[in-house]
């Protein structure tokens, strides 16, 4: 675990919390607000990581912003897939 940075630990914790809230929500029938909050926090955190990773000294501010927004859009797309998977899991569990 010595190669893990703080960002990796926090990101992993948020992902685990989201998965646990999804699983708990299937048994309790609730937790949508918690899942949404955790997913939003994860998305914001990953967006911040994408922006900090994308910064290079030789790029202009405009290209940095464009690159960061592209990473955020990709992250948002992946988060949408996760939320769709959550809905699918809920539908399967209800049947």
C-alpha cells in the first residue's frame, strides 16, 4: 500500500461507499439521496484530479481548460453508466 497516494485512497473510499450504498439501498428500498450525494462527490473529486493531472507548464490556460473539461466529460459519462447500472440492478432486485 506504499504506492497509494492520498488521492487514490480517497477515490477508492468513495467508490466503496457508493457500492455499499447501492447494495444497502436494494435491501432497504431507499438511499437514492445518499447514492446521488456520493456519486456527485466522487464525480467532483475525480474532476479535481483530472484538472490537477492535466496541468502542464508548457500549455496555455485555454488548452489546460479544454483538456480538463474533456476528462470531466469522460468521467461524467462513466458516472452516468454507473447510475444506469444501479437502476438496472434495482429493477432486477425488484423482480
